[in-house]
C-alpha cells in the first residue's frame, strides 16, 4: 500500500544498532532517504536531543518523536538545524498516519527554508502524502477518517511542479496529476495535464505513455453527438502526432482504427446538427449545407450515407423553391 511505502521510506532500514539510551548521542544523518549513524554529538546539546528524536523516528516511535520534536522546535526557534527538525516532526506524524498534520511541518520547512539541503526531500514527502490522498485515503475529522482529501492531492501535485520545475520530483508530480484526473473521469482536465507534461518534459521516458493517455482522454471527453467536439478534434491531431513519433507502437495499437472512430463521431456530431436545423429550426438551407459537409469531410461513414439520403429529399425542394 502507498501508506506503507511512505512509512518504510521514512523508517528506511530500522536502525538496530543496540544503542542504549545513555548512548543516544550517536548522530544520524539522512543518506539515500534513510537515517543512518555517523559521528557523535555533545551530550545534552540541541544536536544530541534532535538526534535522539531522529532515533525515535528510525525505531518507529512516532508518538514520542512528534512530542519531542514539538518541544525541540519550541526550545530552539533559531537553531541552524530547525529545518531538519520540522522534517523530523513531519515524519513522526506520518508514522502515526496523521498525513494531513504532517503537511503543516513539511510546508513550513519548504516555505521558510527553500535553500535547505532537505528541501527536495520534503517535496518527496509531500508527493507521497498526495499519492496517499489520491488513492482515496480520507482526512481525519473528529477522530475519524471522514473527509475527502482529493482536493489536497490535486493541490499538492500542482504545487510540487511549481516548486521544482524540470526536476524528477516535478516530473513525477506532473504525471501523477494527469493520472489523478484520468482515474476520476475528469477527462478534459486529464488531457490538459498530459499536454502540460509533454510541454514541460519533452524528453521524458514516459513520453509515449503520456501521448497515448492524452489521446484516450481526448476520446473519452466526447460522450455524445450533443456535446462539444473539441476532444475529438484534439484526438485527431494527437493521434497523428503519436503515429509520427512512435510508428511501430501506432501500428501495433491500431491508431488508424481510432481515426476511423473519430471520423464516425465527428460525422455523427454534424449529422445531429443538420437534423436540428431541418426539424427544429425548419432551416433547410443550413441543413443541406451541413449534409453536404458530412458527405465531403466524412465520405466513408454511416452518417454520410444518411446525409446523402437527406440531400436527395431536400435538394429538389430547394431547387423548386428557387425556380418559383
């Protein structure tokens, strides 16, 4: 589960050094996203106290670590290691599955210490929390997980991109935002998010996948001939782009069949409009124009055959009216 992944990221490999409380001044530092031991700190110093809190986190003692971190921050508001203290405080809350509360610590660290060596790590933490919320985990309210956190997930994915443009974490957040919309059925938003991803990360290893997902989102955004055909028009353009960049994949996936589907849908859209002119507006001139356009633009479709039948019925009437 995503929750477990984030907790394991924070815990790393549980530190089993056999250190007694009296020896708790051994320093732990973040290396490859894990708290690992290094040099010692002066017993009783702020550094040693913060180190003991890191050890609590490493040993999955979230409640004790959160309480101790809060006190440390209160006692040392101007300490050079304050940014790290907020990161540890957030990690301690995550161990207790207090994901929303952890964001207050991560956000404060990110906003207050943008030059910290742990800045990108805090963004990683926020990304993982956003992924947890996007998966459906709710926020705690009145002691129960009862509040949807989809809005927070969306905001975090957007914010991470803005804070780390061009970075790996920014790329991950951009991709996840598109997938977040796609899974929720918000297809126009998904298509826009995928388009932004392709613009910001043109050489991404995910480019082929995202281009195909963009086409799928375009197609899915058109549900009926009554609705806006923008998605279909975009899909037609994007399918041809995909064929140009990834011809082998396009052939394997049968993109030509998709183009036929797009043409059928666009023709059906125009046919619906033509019938509306003819039957609802009693405007045969506009109806004939639309029927002719269908035959010209989409000659191989079922709509074109129906349009031809309509033209055979209407054009003599219009010609007779003109003769009079």
